[in-house]
C-alpha cells in the first residue's frame, strides 16, 4: 500500500488512494497509523476513491476509528492530490454531505502550496448537528447558563457540528473551561448525543481571530478546518470582524477564510496550505500492518517558517 503523509495547518493525515470502500479494514489501519509510536502518528486517514458524480470521492476516518462527514484541512490535501494527478487547477470532490469545489490558490505565505476549498452546507438549525438545548431551534450568539456565564455561543453545522464561543483571552490562555465543556459534550450526554467540535474564538483585530478547537474523536487539535471556517463565519456575522476574508490563527499556523452571502446563502472558502510530509509504503498481512519504506520531503521546512511567524505574532496563546 502506497500512502502519503500530509498536513493542513499541522492537522496531520495519511492519504491513501483506494479502488473501493472496503479494500482493507480502514478502521484498524487508521488506528495503527495514528498511533504515536508509529512514525509519530497522525490525526486520521484520508481516503481518495473513485466517484460517479465528481472528480474523486473523499472519506475521512478519525484517529479513534469514527468517520467524519467532512474535514476542511484534509480536503485541501485531497484537493492537491487530485488536481496534481489530473493535471488541473480546479476539481470537484464528493464528500458525505455535498460535492465541493476545490482549486489551487495563491500562496498565503511565501512559496507554501496553497489550496482553496468550499465548505458547505451551512445550517444553524440544531437538528442538523444534532443538539438539544431547552427546546431551542437555534443558538445564535447566546449566553447558555448550563455552559458558562460569560461566553456567547453559536451552534452551526458546516456540515460537521460546531459549538463556537466568543471568549476573552483568558479562556484562550487557560484551556480548563474548554476542556471540561468539550469533554462533557463529547461523552455520554443528552445535549449533543453524537458529540460536537467545541471552538473558543478570540477576536484580535477587524480582520483576524485566534481559534482553539477541541475536535470530537480527536481532542485538542492543532487546527480543524471546518471549525476555523465556522469561527470566521460567526465572527463576520456578529461583527467582530469587518472584512470578507478573515485571517484565522490557530496552534498549527493560520489560514484565510472567505465569507460571502449570495442569494440568502453563505458561501464559505477555506484557504490554506496542503503540505506533503512524506511518501510511505505499508505492508498488510491479515489486518496486521508494517512500514516497509519511507521518503520524507523538504516541504515541512517551508511550513516551519510559517509556524515561526505565527509564534512570534501570537506565542502567548499557543
């Protein structure tokens, strides 16, 4: 099996092009690949499959073996793989909930390989997450007494479920409250039975925000693409930023998110790096796996320059 190790905003994945959905035991493979004792592990597995309705199909298996409906950081890496394979600059990728347009984009930092991907569909209806809170149909920039007395929360699916809180810097620097709330909502509970990604957002300027995300199935992560996009959307809608393109910083670097309203619908783009860490070969025997070859690229050195820039700018939050 030939795999790529890739990352978007330091959200790390293995990428495998398969011929069909059950070619191997993907859950077992993913858990093995994501084990930190194996080449440093990863956050999940990206599967690139044939599609009847798009240029390719993407599936996302989380580190714990669960399957995500979408992954923005992973989609950028799949976009690069598919576009380079087909020799094109734009493509359409089938995901669990929608067919999404992707394209090569102008670099956001020096010579960083950069791709822009559509994030869709967007819904504020709680039944799309699903989430149950005091018979509400939506939660839009509200104080929720069961969660906190000083954080304004919004619930949105894009299509992954997100709970986004606008916070003071103290909640960014001390993760205790976010850890407790996210652990509760991603354990056995009646509010979010399927779990939810919990992001705390600190507005920095009229065009910049900082986001830290506790991702369901993962825990605190360097970055979550759909969470960064959802956070940019909320910051824009609630007037914490005044620009269409928002720079979103996170512990793994930064991206840009474009937020537009067109015909009463939000059009969201996530723009960021798609870095190839290395090329791997894995041998599979009776659902047992072993690395047999590895070639590392120099691309991560370019991204490290980006990380240094972010740490110099916002090191106190990381």
